[in-house]
């Protein structure tokens, strides 16, 4: 039996269904990411696990016990918020020990537990310091220490890195992952950032419109998406209709007649290459068009190619002038193919 088992969980706000029969199994010590765009239901799911939202149907079991009917204080979960929610008038040590005070721990036991957390988080010398004198990354560690100090059964994290700058965020991802593995706590992490989910999670649940669309390892979600929506969300946001050819390749469906079934092809911009129209060829998807926009991105250029009735993005190391005729060449093994009814053109893809 999974350590955290969510089964057929539904939540509505009035007439609007926010979570629709969500089912997830999380193993002990595992970190899963709930990944999706704003409004998809991922934070509602996290808050339902924490007890801040009462589901209308379904169960939430932790170690075999259904906690769905219990109030938040009876669930022994700890949540780390976006804003960290630290007490500004308290020291680092007082913030970390706050939950223990509320649980009636004795002073000596609190001091020992706080010292343990400070050492674990590499904040040994920061105990007496006011939290207002800390950097964003240090505050995040204090918030994490406060959550871990109470020895929760589940650690729930609601986009805790969204307020940090990019460089600090990258560093803390690795710190958080290493710490979670070292402590061995079961964790549920909400994010809209696919790179963050891929870096941190053992498994990822992609959520859209209140449903889990795909649940699997980062490699499965990234390399083998089961729908056009997941493919687009995970960065394969180039999409156009193609048809099969007699040679086993594919060609843009725009203007093609008398060939195989029409499919929706998704591919990543870094999986394609840009070639002069006269040089494109071989067993690959070749999309002829014109360069409509050139963007310098530091390590080469990003091009928007207007082709086959669509805008295709592709990376290339060399600069090519806008208005130049060119072809986008995509290896067949880089294509993610889906039925045409799974188009994501009219969906928000983050």
C-alpha cells in the first residue's frame, strides 16, 4: 500500500469543479511534483491534503489512515508557503521552534531540536539572528527547518522558490533535493516550472483542468508524453499537422493529398536544425518556410520560421537574416505524434 494514497478526490467551488476524481499514490520517502499552469487545481490539491479545503468526495490516506475528515492540526502535515510566513519579530531559532512551542514541548527539548535543524540546514551560527537580516535563500531554509522540526508525516511545499532570483533558485533546488533525500520525508511539491519539477521530483503529476493527465518519472514525462497537452507543456511546443509518406517519413499536411493518416506532430526547438532551403533533405520531417524573427539568446540564435501555416521555433548557432528562405529539419525520432484532435494551439502552455 502506498504511504500517501489519494483516491477519487473531488473539490468544487460553487458550481465549478476544481478537482475531478484525482487519484495518486505516493511511496514513503518519495517527492512528487504537482505540475501545471495557473488555475489547474494543483494548489487546491495540496491544500486538500493539508486539510485547509474539505473535499466533497474521495479519500486521502496516510499510512493506511483516512485523514480527509480530520482538521489540519490533527493531520501531522507541515506546509512551506510561497511567502515563507516567517515571524519578522522573531529570531531564526524562535521561528524554527515555533511549532514545537505550540505543541507544548519543554524548553530543553525545543532547544535541542532547533540546534539539530540549524546544523542540518547549515545555519549553525544564525540562531540568534533576526530573520529580517537574512537573504531570500536563508529565509527559505528557516521556513523549511520550521516545517521539519515538528517531524511531520508529510511535507507540503507550495511553490517555495517562486520569489527567489534565478541563480539562487538553481542552487536551492539541489540543496532541497539533497536534504529531502537525507531526511527521507515524503513530500508533495507544487510548481508551474517544468525545470523545477524535473530537477526535484521522483515522479511528476501533470495536472490540467482538475485532472491528473499523466503521472510518471521525470524521464517518462519528458521523453514519452502520453498526450499533446503534456508534450506542449514539457517544452515540445512546436506543433503542426503531418501525414505519412510512402518512405516511412512524414511531410507537412498543409497542401498534402493522397497520403497516410493525418497526425499532430510536436517537437522541441532544440531537436530541430535550420538549413538553407536548397540543402534540406534526407529521411526527416522537412518544413520549408521563411525566417520571420531572429532573437539572440547568448549561445546562438532562436528563430521563428513561418512555414506550413504555422510559426515554428528552432535554435541555430549562426545568424541568419530575417526574410531568408530556410527549412526546419526535424529527425523522425524527435517527433512526438498524436491524433489531430489533441491540438494544444488554443491551450495555455507554460
